[in-house]
């Protein structure tokens, strides 16, 4: 690469945080923080222009494309949104840093940049770049997926995806929502998930536990808010357990509590 790039910061933050999650190594988390700081200079922390679009806009590189032109004052927000996604992951393990504020700001700036209601053909799509001085969107309209991925966090409404490591069992919980209140001991694991609502007729979602070793465990699921001690309202449920692949799939509907109990045989 011929010039510093915010994508490199984002990719390395994510790589080192996931390395920390997988291994528990604290030096990986230190490296993730180092690379997170390398992305901050690409973010406009104060408004560089007089328009509404500006704060938390992100330029892609310190330089040009193919050594021609310049990206200063021309944010390419999808690049910054990749970096912001990595900061959300980092914040989960380093909550004292400025990472959540920066990540939320980048998402909010992306929403401001999206094509507005008066442009029905490109409504909601991200522009390839924005000219800050004139406040004009320019370039092809692109998929807004990088912006949408963390809108729930911006409004404190949970997550679209969450991951937790269970160190005692050396396995991982994956969920299409926030995972909370994880309690792990030698008998098993209990946790809660935000779910996707409990409206009648709404389809279930699935939770994946990867790396679960041993016999098929006992799994109980109950509506969130009833507490761990209300036995009658718990129901044994899981969709599939593949011992050879060490994969446990649990179905849920709405906010729920989940308990996985280890079997010895």
C-alpha cells in the first residue's frame, strides 16, 4: 500500500480482538488498542466545514488514489464504518477507551450522508464519497450494509450480532442479538439474549454454541423476566446437536433466558 488507510486500522483491530477472544492473550488486546489509535487521525472529530455533515466523517486514506488527486475533505464513510465495526468489538473488552463514542459517531455521520428522501432512486444508499465544503454527495450509490450493521448500538437498542467466549468450556456463543448476564460454572452455563421480539407468529431465531464437547447437554429456554427459579415456565429445547462437529443449535423466540447443563454421560 502506498498510503496509510483506515481500512488497515479496522482490519487489524478486528483481527487482534478476535485473537484475544480465541486465545485469552492480553497482548493481543494491547495490539488491538494500538491499531485502534492509528485509525483516529482519519476521523474528523471537529466539524471541518460549515455544513451539517462533517463531525465523525472519515477520510479513507492520507493521500490519493493511484497518486492522483486527494481524499482530504472527501470522506468515504463505508471505509470508516468498517473501522467503526471493529471499535464496537473492541469496546466490549476495553470499555474505558473512547471507542464506543467514536464508533457511534461514525455511524451517525453515515446516516447523515445517506441519500435523502427527495432522491427516491438512491434513497437510503451511501454515496461513494461526500464533498464536505459543498455538502454534495458524489460517486455511485453503494450498499448501506456497513452503516446498517451497527444502527442498533447507535440507539442503544441491542445488537444485530454478538459473540461470547466461555473459558471453562472453551467454546463460543453466537447470537443474532445481544448476549447478556453470562454465568458459567462446572455444571453448565446460563445467559440471556435480547431476541427479536415476541409478537405472535414471529419466526424464531437460532443461537449457535460452537465447540461444546461431550454428550448432548440439557437445554432449557424461558421468556426473559421470569427468572432462573421459575421451573414450570421453562421448556427443554434445542434444534440440533452434532457431537462430531461440536455444534449446538438452540431456537428462541423473543427475549429469553437460556440454561445449558452439562451431562457426564
